[in-house]
């Protein structure tokens, strides 16, 4: 019984100290400078890929919910 208490105390101690040790071991993150945005208004995004994705999602939903003909019928 005493061994179980010692193991439980050791596990609790390791779980409590792990975040503190991990935080102390990491180096501070370097500050980032922003990039120049000379052509910010001239962004050209495509609409074909998002359109295909939306159509695929809709077809997937229809395929998952369709085909209710084989449901059992109660007498």
C-alpha cells in the first residue's frame, strides 16, 4: 500500500513540474517584422478551387443523406 502512495506522489509531482520545466527550457521567440505590402489592393484570388470544394462538400452531404429507400418499415 505504501508503494502505491509513493508512485502516486511521484506521478503527481512529475505532472505538476513538467510545464514549468518545459517553459524554462524554451528560448524566447524572436520578434517578427512585418513584410512590405506594396500591392495589397491588387490581390488576385481564384474562385475555382473554393467553388469545387463547396460543390464537393454539398455532393458529399447529399450522398451521405440520400438513399433512404432501404429503411425498414414497421407493420
